[in-house]
């Protein structure tokens, strides 16, 4: 018998083990065990790499090592294993205003370490699949000035996603455009681009930024997903033939009419508008293929109050106040009743505890959306006190519901243990009565409101999963429960 085939078994087993471990600290500990584990666990340890100037972790220190400093290790440099790279470089203090010139800044040790790590990543030709670069002071060209994008194995050949948020100024704009074009053109697989400048006020020039945005169609002709937090360019050339997912923030939806008309193939739309007032200018017939809408109630009404498409997922943001006018509530009710295809309904709001659904409107949801499989609701303090009625309205009347997430808000004086027991008993009682046969998971968030409105309240999460019978089992309040919740309620963000 040929026993040589068993020589590869240990690494194969270790590879399977490494895929089941999610905590990087555990991977690091295990990688210190037998030397033959090195090549297996290194891949998992460095596949996802976040580089920040204040990060003194061993991971960043290792990525920044030169080949000579790694002796006696002679295996592949960990930098060659990086596939998902995030660069976060913030040099300004919260009190500083205005633009910063990186040339006037004293280079902190952390930035030098990040630069060395980045240099190694490209030197060892890591196959990068996504890159995120966020900085309040370092421009794009400065961060990537040592990268040879013309090289066939530059590391960007398989890039699929690029997220950028950094200073864009007239000074150095030509260099920025050169790096941006080269980076995007180096990969034909680049299908997702996100421009993220929220929170970076004062670190970019609007005219220079507009010039950079104008380059998107030519630099990224294969885009399927685009995210902007600046106004779209009302130019026929600002068009993406393959666009399916579009996110935008801070600009009224009515200004996007021409852009929407040029992109009828959009299937997922996430829109966070500064304009929260109801707009009487309807845009019927626009974006007929949208199946997932995320945005404010008023934006949804502006687009679809008359003839909504076959929307599968509706993620509406309540806004600063749930007290819609009678007309607005009637229009929303009509829009929901005309969209019987909705399977996932997310009704969320701000962190303001007073904002939430009242029991009266909650009771209309089963009739408006009878085929829901996913429901997420943020409840008002008044509705939270009537928790038994909340469950009685939802569980018996939504026969297809698989996953439920509810946010409750309680005044100071309540305790998490008591709330947990009360809700557990109610869920168990309704489950035993067979009023939640299809339901698989329930995720609850309890907020206890502070008496001092200037002090944030405390919160705790609890999760339940359907057991073998009608009973719901309590999941430990650990990462596993959060991971399940995240996957189930993965929304368009």
C-alpha cells in the first residue's frame, strides 16, 4: 500500500480546522504550535488585513518586515497572502478645522509602518480582491506612489471592490487622477466602487472631487455596484450599462431623475436623503426592476406611491419622527397594500428612543404584507410596554414569517433579567400554541432609557432559535448569535 498519500493529510485537516475558527487571536495561538501549521494558519491570519497608524499589533509589524528581518523564516512572506486590505490613516485631531497639507505634517511612526506594510503587499504580489483607503490627510497618490500599476502582477489584477475616502485637492489632482485611473483599469473584475467622504468635511476641494468623479465611467466600465455620498453628475456620459446596485446619501431623490432614467436595470437602491419632507412630485415608472429599496418613507413615496414594482425587500427609515401626517400614512398604507410581493420588511429609525412604531400601525402590517418572511421593527416606548400584544399581533397572523427582530425601549427601573423572562414566557406560550410554526429565529434588543436624556441608555441583545419541536431555545449572548442575526438581516448598507 502506498502510504505517501497520507503525508498531506495533516495540513488538509488543519485547513478544515482553520476555517471553523473565527477569532484571529485563537488562530494566532494555534499557529505558534507545530511548525507545519505555519503555512496553513498564516493564510487565514493575513487574508484580511486592516492597517491603521495606531495599530501596534503583531500582524502589522509582521507585514512591515523586510525579507532580511524575517530570517530564519524562508517561507512565503505574509504580505503575499493578503486578499482584503483596509487602510485607515487619520492624522487630524477632532478640534482641527480646515484642510491639512500632508507635506507639512510630521510623519508619525504608525504611518511609516503602514507604508512599509503596503510596500511589502505589492512587492510580494498579493492577489488583492478588495481595497479600502480612508484618510483625512493623506491623498491617494501619496499612499500608492510606489505601486507599479503597469506590472502584470501588480496585485490589482483580480481587484473586485474599491472603497475610497481621502483628500482630493487641486494640488496633486493630476497625480490623483493618474493613480485612480491606473488602479481601476488594472482589473477587469472591478465591479464595486464606493466613494465615502461623509465626516471628512474640509479635506477635499469640491471642484477637484467633481473632476475625479467624472472619470468613473471610463475607469470602471464594468461597474455593477456604485456608492456615492455626493450628488450624481447630470451628464449623459455619467452612465454605467451594467449597474445593478446603487447607494447614495445626502441629496434629494428628485435630483437623480435623469440618472435613474439612464439606469433602468438597477435592482437594489439604497437612498439616504437629507430632504425628509414629503415630496408631491411623483416619479412614476422609474427604476422598474428595483427589488430591494432602502431609504426614507418619503423617498419611497416619491418613487412608488402610485405604481410600485415587484419589491421583495423594503427597508424604510422612519426618520426623526414617526408621527406621519394622515395623508402620508394613508399613502404609505396604500403603497404597501399594492406591493404584495414584499417578503422582507425593515422598519427602522434613529437612535432617538421616542422614535418607533406604535401598536396601531404594527397591527396593520399582517394585512398589508401577509407573505412576509423577515420582519424588523423598532417599537415606541408605548408599544414596548404592551409586548404581549406585539407578539400576539405578529406571530399568529404572519404564517410565512421565518425571522423576526424587534427593538424594545423601556424606562429606567426595568432590568434585563426581568424583561428577558417576561418575553421568553410569552414567546414560549405562543410557540406551544402553534402560532409560530414557520418562525426559525427571534432577535430582541432591549434598551433601558436613562433618566438623564444627555446620557445614553444601556442595551442588551437576546436571541432565540427554533428547537426540534415548538420550543424556542435561547442562544448565548455571544458572537455566534450576532453572526446569525447579521446574516439573516443583511441589508443594503
